[in-house]
C-alpha cells in the first residue's frame, strides 16, 4: 500500500526503458516505438494493460526504472488501485 492507502503493483527493470515523451503514447493500440519495430510484436500489450486498469478504475503509470545509464534507464510500470470502501 502507498501512503494514500492504495494498493500498488509495480514491475521495475533496468532495460532500455521508454523515453518520457513517449510513455503515454505507447499505451495506445498498435503503437510501437522505432527501436522495437524490428522485434516481434503487435503493439497491443500496454494498451491491454491500460484497458484492464480502466475496468478496475486503476491508474497505469510508466516511469524510470532501476537503470543507471542513459542507454539503459529501465522502466517502472505501476498499477495503482483505488482505495476499497467497504
């Protein structure tokens, strides 16, 4: 739980990351960044996470990960669920 009582699920790595200016864009269907166009995939993964987060009224945030270099800044993906009132 975070300081506001919301449940947070985070996955953090030290890979190539996603440039800050592109983090919202990659949540759209079929969007693939230039660096990933030569790799397999359809650009649906993060848009599916966004749709599932929306169904559960959660926020889906992308940020800087554990990386220590500019070339490999890493990525932090978070699902932040609303407080349960029950």
